[in-house]
């Protein structure tokens, strides 16, 4: 006869090794076992060794559900990102996971495809699941958006310069200075018509600002017709670059607000039978691994993804542990130009 789900669950529960089992095997009280496992009370070395040996021999694993109900904590944080296939967010998530892992937290990754409605749904979902904290790389966050985590008492760290809320810590790359240095480099090369490929509307505002300031500092006019949206993807870069190259005259230099779009722009230059950087110089932003794998290698601006994740994790752990309860903190990460072959 087939085993029902309830029978299987009952068999599993019956087979689960308990703290009482470990205590009996080690010849100590269940309280002593709890002290050894939690590390919160001093236990003699010989007794600790007996308990740890019993744990190994019996294959004891703590009942996380019961512990979560008791402590009202899940030891899990969520990171909500727009595109996990973008190498920048993959590296950022690694930095975050490394930072929170040392404090005993797991990481739950949510990919929104840069869609606001998916972001909202994920935020509601992870709060319902009882995560202890959230790192949010949002496409369009608002104060109303963050009222829900505040109601739950769940700390949030925002990534990026577009988020400026009194009670929310944030980690911010110095986008404006990085973009200024990228554009100034193209000016210094003698480029006469410098265009920019940006992200979607409302995103990467500081990068556009840095581009504009560099042009104006060099006595160049800012021409909105030379700014095209690219959507952060390689295909987005291709589409924007085709539009730019259809202009007469076409730009002789393009600053792209991320490396994926710059690689897409490079594809178009090659398709047209032109040369990078002789006909069109290109500069990206982020310095993902792929920047050194294309031909020519991509001149770009570092955006320290791993450090951004690591700092976000550190700020979040300090909030979750209660070690920091004061006002908002902002960590600004420097972005520097990396000169390679494309410009």
C-alpha cells in the first residue's frame, strides 16, 4: 500500500534525533546539550567533547522550524535585484552572502527582471516569509514602498544613489565622479561628438549628470539628442548604438552607463565594418569580467560590486543584531577609470 504524505511526515518526525536523544547518549542533561549547541553558556571541555561526539554519532540536526518559532527569527535575509544574469549583480550577491554568512545568515535571492510589480510582489513575499532583513537594488523605490518593511520591523539596505530615505541605510557607488572621469577621458582623446547610452528612464541619473558636467567643464554643449536609453543589457546597447550610428554625423565616442551596453555598442561598430577605437571610442561602467574578454578590451569605470554587497551585508547585520539603532548611514564607494584598448 502506498505511503501517504501524513504517514511519511510522521515517519520522518519519529526518526528525527532530538536534544533529549543526544543528552541520553552523552550522559548529560538536555539543558547542557542546549548550552553546548548555543555556545551561550560555559561548559567544561570534557562535557563539551562528549556532547559534540554524541551529536556527530547520532547525526543530530537542529529543528530550524521550532527554533524560528521560539526566537521569531529565520536567520535568512533577502536580496532583491533587477537582473541576476548581469555579472555585476552576481558579484554583488556573492559579497553580500560572504558578509552575512559569517554572522550565521543565509541569503534568499529574488530576480525582478527590472519590473516594479515583480519587485513589490517579492518584497511582500519575503516579508511574509519572515526574513530578518532585506537588501534592495530597486528600479523605482518610494517611501510608501518601504512602509511595509518598517511595519514588520525589518531593516532594509538600499543600493544606489536614487534612494534617499531617512530610516534606510544605503550603499552608493560614486557614479557621478566615475562618469565624469570616463567622459573627460574621451574629451582628452580629441573626440568631437561624444554620445551616451544610459539605462532605462529614471535610472543612473548620477551617471548622466557626470557625463554632462564633464562636457560642460570642457566647454562642450550638452546635446540631449546624443543621449539614448539602453536598458542595461547587451541588446539594449546594440539598439541604442544603431540609433546613434544612423545619425549624420555619427558620434566618434560613446560613454555607456554599463559594460553590457558597451559590449552591445561594440557589436554594432564591428557589424558596420568600423574600428574601435579608431572610428568610435567606447567606455563602459562596472568593470565586469567580460570587459577584458572582448576585442578590443574595454576601457571602463570600476563599480566595486563585491564591496557594495559586503558593505550592505555589514550594515544589515548591525541593524538586525541591534548593534546599531541610530539614524541612516551612507557608504560611498569610489569608482575609478580603467584604461584599456577601446578608448
